[in-house]
C-alpha cells in the first residue's frame, strides 16, 4: 500500500486546517462563507400519496438538492451509523466489544457523553441502527426491514395476501416512532441488492403454486408470443423441456444462450418486481405513518439501473451505501451523476467508511465467512493518518454532488474483536473498543463538517454527462483535450493513486435510452503511449450463461479502444480488454475475473497479447470493475506521442452478456449489439495546459 504521509497528528491537522480555509467547489470557484437558508413554505409534494405539511421535506434550490427540517431550514445530513450503547455479552465482558457499562455508571451518562462528542465533531443525524432515545438531540433515521419482515424478498411477493401482510408489519414497525419529532424518515430495508439473474433463477425454480413464478412464466410466454422457437434463440433449456408447459414445473431452469438477448427479459422481470416492491413499501408506510420521509432501501455499494428506474416514483430519497473507489478519497462521479439522470430524487449516502490496518481494537479488516475470508474488500489503508486523509477527501467529494443531501459514516465504534456475527471485522469506528476517539479522523470531521453546507451549496456547477454532450467538454467540435500524465503511472501496482483522476476523466459518453453510463473512463498520455483506466460497476453469474470450458469473449465485460493517428493513411487499430470469469475455488464465489488483452484487425481472428505491463484489474470484489492499461505508441503506428499531436479515438464499454453499452463517440445499440465505428478527434496537451 502506498502511503500518503508519514506525518504526525499535528502536521495532519495543519494540513486539514489549510484545506478548510480555501475550499474549492467541485464545479470550480472558491466557496463563500456560511449563511442560513430558510424555505418559506413546505415545497415537497406527492401526487399519489398523502403528505403532511409539517414533516421533513426535500427541496431543490438553485439546482442543488436539500433536506428541509420541519422548521423550514435547509439541512445537509451528517450522520453516523450504529450510534449504539452495545450490550452485555461474553465479548463485552472481556473488553472485546463496546458496551456502555464498561465506561459509565448509567446509560444516560453514555448518551450525554456520546452526544457531546458527536456535536463537537459536527454530526447532526443518527444513521441506521442507532439508539432512538429522545436524549439525543439529533435527527433520526430508522431501518425497518419491512420487506424482510413481511416476507417480500425470496418468498412470493405477488401473492394476494402480500399487501395485507406488509401493511400489518408497517404499522407494527413504525409504532415506536410515530410521535418522535426527531424522526426524519424510514429505510424500508438494507442492501436488498436486486441481483437480476438471481431473482430470475430463484422464481423460475418455484412450483406453480407460487404467484410470482406464474407472473414470470406469463412474462416469458408473452415476450415470445407463445413461440418456443423464439425463446430458444435467447435461452438454452434442459433437454427434457420442449415447450412452455415444461417451465411451469418446479425446478424449471433456463440458461442464457451466447449471442442471444435473454438478459433484457431478465431485466424486465426485475424492473417489474422492483416496481412492485417500492410501490408496496410506499403505500403501506404512507398509511402507517404519513409524516415520515421514505428513504429507500440503502442500495449495496451498487445499483442496477432498471431498479432505479422502478423506484423513482415511490421514494422521497434514494439511499445508497458506498465503498470509496480509491484510498485517496476519490469518488467516481458516474455513480452519482447516473442517479441524477435516472431519477430527479435526492440521494443520501447512508454508509461510507475507511478502515486502517493500524488500529487499537485488533480488527483484521476482513469478512471471514465460511472458508473464504474476503480480506480488505471494503476500503482499507495502512495507517490512521491515511484513513483520516482519505475519509475527509471523500467527504468533500460527496458534498460536491448537487443531488446528494447527506453522508453517514459507518460507524460509531470499531467492530468487535474477531468480527460481528456475520464475520465482518473492520476498524470502522470513530472510537475504539476502549472508548477512545481516533483523533486524526474525528478532528477531520470537526474541521470539515461545518464546511459541507457551503461546498454543497456551490455544487450546482458540477458538470453532468448527457446524451447531448459534444466532443469536447467546452461544448465545441474542437479536438477533445487529453492531458499528459503528471507522475509515473505503473500498470502493475494494484492502485490508481498515481492518476490525476479529476483531470483525466473523459466526459460525454453515450448510452441507449433510458440508460446512463455505468462507469468512468480516464485517459492520459506520455511519449511512450496512452494510459487508460476505468472505474465501473457490474454483476455476473458465470453459470447463468450456457458455455463450455471457456467463457465466450463476446459475453465478457469489454473495454474497446480504437485508435488512428490523424492525417495518416492506414487502418484503425483496435484493442479490446476482455474481463473473463474463470473458475477458481480459492475465491469466495468460486470464480475470479481475469483480464485478457486482444488485438482485432480486418476481420482476422483475435490476436491474444501478453497483458503483463499492459493491463491489470485492480483486485476489488465484484460489483467493482476497476481496470488500468497502457498501450504503446508503436501499437498505433507511431514511434512516440508528443504535445499537440492529434489522434482519432473511440472508447466503448460493454457489460457482461452485452447487457449495457456505452460509447464515447456515437450511440451504441443494445439489440442487436452494435458499437459505433465513428471516431472522435483528440489533441494531446501538456499537463500545464
């Protein structure tokens, strides 16, 4: 792990203070001093559902989204999860888990002390799983687990009695909070996931008595208009199944056929399933407690675009947990720009975190589940200094998105020694198990939390990708400027720390409507060649595709680069990075995703190239797909690249099963899968330009 600093706490605090005094907004420009905003009237409304004018609201002012308190004040939520006193247990008695009784004579004393700490550090909200006591003078958000309690997920959500059962649970779960003036809103569930192929497989396997199975069967029948021969163009059924009636049976299975478009139907089923969920959660919660905001279901560090399109009419706020992309605190803009384009609803970051190997609680920073521990798949750095630095950069980056209305830190205290019940064992706390604050981190929050409102207020200038974006970020048809690298980039160090990510990020990618770009692409140059990096999210179940020993290249996640030097005769040079799932029992899911590099030319068979020194996949668990590549100038037919040189380029990304496509130039087509052959002109500039 590269270390950012080897400085002392005092030096870190000086650095944070200097940064705090000259904060610059994401869209450019030094921010003004703080001021109090007030909304004159309750602005929030819903057409379909009753709303009380006295509750918390959401509001957009000058292009920036906010929460609004019942008193009419604009509010940026600065929360902490698991503000919890702990409980007496064998671990807490051994001082291996936090428990208030180890440090205070009464729980009220803990609440007073913890509340004073959090106010000093600038927090104003109790995030998920926090103590609801009225002794805390903070806004409260509550995870109800309504879908799970009412057996919506993985049971039979289209059953006739599901609405009645969900309403009963909604009334029961909201009862303790209906008269709480601090209640901001409810999360219906936490990290449901919406894994498309898993839902399809699960319900197709059910018996005919399952109403959701019947719904899926009817969707299949209608989609293919009752023609089995049309279905088998997209699917591979078992040999014993020769018609639609065979799919009615319990244990029915289908696999995607390579080259087919069955994944589009899978996504249609998931969209309708999600739409049913969000509508039912909204209608029952509005009946049970009309005054509370509906905060969604805390998306799990990932979102499927069809799920977001399904939820937008049925939530007040889209909540998402987030695993920061790079240890320096970089937050990939595509994630939040995509949510902004898919839905006009504000977004709340309901979990973000940093952990350090250097910690006082003995956390191992891994999830030890079954026989396959996942070390460090959540953001982990080496030292507490690095932890504070990265977390504060991330905090400021989050506030720079105009559709965000708050950030919640996960969590108040370190996880127990040896991990919590599910095996997760991370140094995520503001305090350690001995009730001692991590001073670098908490001092960072104390300095930066008061600045977030100003950063957020200035965020309306943040550029957003749109389908109408022109070739250059300046809105003209001039060549797109690509900067030189500012420091040596190593394509073998498992890191994007050596990238100037703000300067090298490309804008203007196109996707078929109604979808949006599913990743960011970074491009830079040096005399020796082009450097490329991508940060994206994707999901794959390799067994869902019918294939032999080798996963077909056409069905892999692909990064396609086409290059031609301007003014030169000759053919376009095409290089494709394929991310190939391959069996590996050492990995938790039983497979790994390995990068392969190919040259494509003139219809000839693909030429496989040695990826060493040319491409690496950053080892982050799916759904993260982070790739870095270097392509020598000689591969494009020139000896060296130089400042002022122009090239013709296009970059396209394709997810697994050709589910989604995005292209820098031209509009790709989903069905049939077709990438544009047009090229965009770029000009290589010195980094100083």
